């Protein structure tokens, strides 16, 4: 696979960086080195312009007006839904629900599908790698229904124990929910195999794809999952917009989660008739500009090519792993053989929060903390880690700047 990626025409990273206005900023008198795309990626001007253009020329509410602006806004909004459908290779736009982000998508499934399906003693299987957004909603669903949460273990590399996963898929298992890529460690999970094993047993599957869609092509029909969730702001789009993909047959059998405008066909005091898919899950005025911005972000990523993006980010990950491993006292946390483009680490004698503050003085933005994955920190017996996460606009030179700053930080505090 690595050889195939290297054979692709390389990205022109210097030119790409010009598309991102924020990368020209200076922080504390130093050029910005942005290595926190795993928390929230930056936006290209194409996304900013698409959202500004909507507000300047087309703003009106969608689905509800016969006047020109409403029709234009609706066309742009639904056009963005079609872009998402193509991006995921969903069978229909009826399978694409706009939400605020991955967190809301998972909560929607937990409250709509979960509360209407789960019974006392039923089981939900998740992994030890999960983000809080793929833990807490299932804990809540278990409290509400009497279902039981089961956790698949990981090893010291951050790899999910696949045999343990298979052994946990029992007759009471109703749902398996897992990340495509771990946000804390970068581990890429074998989602196709995990979904196939669950489907053989009649188990519904949900994938948290927030950290996957910026880095690799995702084909939900090839994967075979029932639900797939991601957030726009990880994909170089706006905050406050995300997507829940759901197989049409599964979504159609689910009750609405929230009530209000646009999710209904008729309302009277004697009863309400709900709207068709996907609108029954989109109560109220949606984030119209956010959806348009997400569509523009998908266009931008498609113009670069996800295979070329993956190739460059693979090079960055290899380079960063070598450079950071050479820093005295630095230990990389998460060494799975199949990883996305991030490196989590600790430095002996330096608390990650102090490290983040020191690096900020150098203009370097990294993430420090538990990364909304406290069970992962508990597993490694760590209070926190530092995390450098890369996107296609990053360079080897920025990794060199990071490595040099880490050496100085250890000399200062170690």
C-alpha cells in the first residue's frame, strides 16, 4: 500500500498553503505551525467564500418558501446533501441526515434507535479506544433501557483485540459501535472486518468516522455499516455541522428524536404525521450556511484527491515518528502498525500542559490533555498526552520546528 501511495503525483503543498489564510498568521512573533487538525482542521478560502456568498446573496429559510431566495437556499442546501452522498457513496440522499456533528449523530442513534430497540440484558459493544462521544451516549442508553455496555480491550500498541471483539458478539448483542480512527492514538481500526463479523450475527453497527474522513476515502456501502457519523470541522469545513449516514431501511424504522418544524407533514392536536427521510430527523431550521460550507469543503478535498492526501500524510507521519523518536526522553503513545497522521507522546519530566504552553510561545499549536478519551489515558496510566496531528497543508519543516522546540522544552523543564 505504501508503494502505491508513493507512486501518486505529489501534492503542491506550498501552493495549497496559500488557500488557507490563517496559515499566514504569526503567533507571538513566530510563524504559525498548526499541528492540531485532529481537534479542528483549518478552512480553505473556498469554504469561507461559499458561506459568505450564501449570506451575501442567497440567505433565506429552506424548504418553506416559494420566493426566489428560499428556492436558491434550498437548492444550495440540498446540493450539499448530494455532495455528502457522493463523498460517502451512500445509496440515496434519504440516508444523509444533517446534524451538528459526530456527537449529535451518535446521540440521535442512541436515543432514537437505542431507546426504541434495547431491552434489559441486551448488550452494546464498544472498544477501549473510543472518544467520549461514543461512550457516554451508550452509557445513557443503558441507564434508560437496562442494556449492558461491553468494552473490547486494546494492547499496549493501541490495537484493538480482534479475537476479544469477536468473542463479545453474542446472542444478546444488539449494537457494535466503534471508531474508524482513534483520535487519541491514531489507530486505524479494521472496520470492514468488524462490520462483517457483526452483520453475520445480525448486529447493527455504528462507526465514528470523525478522524477518518479527512484522511482516506470512505465508502459506506463497501464497509457495510448501518450508521456512519462525521463532523464538518474535521474535514476543513465549518463547526456546528455534521452528518449521520444511516441505511435507509434502518432509518425508516426509527422514531424521530426531536420534534418541531420541518420534521412533520401534518400537525393537529389529535396527532402528528412525520415527514419522510431524512427530514424527520432534522427538526427546526438547519445550519444552512454550515451545510453549504461542508459541501465546499468536500469539493476542495475532492479536487486534491484523497489518495494524494493520504500519500502525503503518510510521509508526514513517518517523518514525524522518526524525528520525535530522536528527542531525548520522548515516548510515543500509540504505536499501532496502521495509523492515521497523528503522534501522541509524553516527555519525561514535563507535564503535557506545560509543554503546550511552551510550544505556544514558539508559535506551535498542538493539543494537550486527555483528548476526550479518558479511558485511553487510564489504560496507559497517564494524566494526559501531547498530540501533534497533521493535515495535507503541513510540511516536514514544521515537524523540524516542533522537534527542535521539544528538545528546548525538555532542557528547560526536564
